[in-house]
């Protein structure tokens, strides 16, 4: 409706297909990774710290990067729009209180607008997210982009 603010629905979690043979710890890590990825998307889509839930899903350097990204989004009047992110699991490994989640990320039709100027984004990324457990809660502590050529 003209004159009314537009509202998008921000999911609390992005789905990640959990392998049938995953351990309970791997399941917990993948569910937490899905929550983290949803909070990251929320920041990109313009949600603030509280609305995005980044404090519940990230810690350390990763949390700081998301806070900085949120400030940048506001300061540069930037917003990203597009289809919901699709995550394809490449691998998950858990070693005590640290885990690595390797995934291909598809972002269909994503466009970033900065001061009204559009910039199309790459549709496919590969990220390895480091998750750490503290007080029985898994949170993202780092993410590293990888070569996405093996993603389809």
C-alpha cells in the first residue's frame, strides 16, 4: 500500500539439511549455524542488532564484524533485497567445543542498494563458519569465504 512502510519477514533460522548419520553434536551445530545465517541475512536486510538476534548467534570477531556491518548499512543507507538464502552443507566437523561448517550459499536475485543505486551481488558463495560452544550454546566466532567453484 503506498505511503506505508514495507515490511519483510525475517526468519529466525535458515534451513540446513542435516545428514541422517549426523551426531547429536553435529545436529546442534547445524541448527545453531542456521540461526546464525538468518541473523547475518537480517543485518544485510537492514535489521538492527536487537531485531537480527546477532548477540544470540555470534561471538568474538564474527559478532564485531556483524555490528560493524550493521553500522555501515545505516551510515551508507544500504539495504539488500532478494530471495531467501539457500544453504547446501558441504561438511561439518566437531572437535570438543569448536566446530567447522563448510557450506555453499545461494542468494538468488540479491541486489544491494546504496543511496538508491543498485549493485547485483554474486549468487553463489562458499563459507566456512567456525562455531564455538560456551555454556551449552553454539555461536559463530568466525567465517571465511572459500572458492565457490565447487558449489553448484
